[in-house]
C-alpha cells in the first residue's frame, strides 16, 4: 500500500456553515438543497452544525439527469439541449427545490443547488472542474460559474465551500 486513500478521509470543515445556520435561524428563514455532483455533501455539511434542524428542510440528490426534471422541475427541453451542466439548470434546481420541500404549502425561504463535472471525464462538453451553483429565493434565482481544480473529492468539497460562502454573502446582502 502506498498511503492513505485521500478520498475516504474526512473533509475539512466549512467555517461559514455555522454562521450561515445562525443567521438563517435568527431570521426565521429556511433552506432547501438540491445537489448533483456533490451527492449530499452540502446537506451533510449543514446538518453537522448544531441547531441546523431549525433551518434545513432537507435535500434532494438529483444525481441522475431525469430526476432534475421529474423531482425539481428543471425544463426537459433545457436538459435535452444543454445537458445537466449549465447555469440555467443550477437556477432551476435551486428554484425547484424550494417548492419540492414545501411544508404546509409554504416553500423554503431559500433554495441552493450544485451541478457540475467532478471528473474524471468531461460531461456535456464541459471540462472537469466546471461547476454551477444556484441560489434562489422569492426574489428570483441566480447561478454562479466555478472552475475548480483537483480530483473528484477535492472538486466536490470545493463546490460545497464555494456554494455556502456565496449563500452566506447573499444572506448578508439582504439585511
């Protein structure tokens, strides 16, 4: 054996997660998560924070492209034309998960999403490390393009960190 398998080591903590949970709790706001390439890492990172249950509604791991349409309401035409790795897919995933995880007819205050290419091969004509993260609220949805380096694990963990940092900035910007 040449050394530890780095893909199974614990991920470094995401320092922004506790502050994000605290801020959303103080505001009485909720969060729903839609994940593709991160496969549940965003929700896992959030629920590692004590008190997250006051904020986090849950998550949808829409790893298979058809699930993005059937569960999250992403346009089938968009998925057919552009594939799953596209900024509009990230926007629609974030918007859709707010409603997919509604409680008593009330959507989550915020929806966030990840979609991208963790590797090792390109997907939908996009190179490894291309990631889109989405943030949605009643005010609308936006997506951010990221270009991340590393192996699958590094790209997936970096996507989580980038999304939560951007979400934290978005929440602070709406004070």
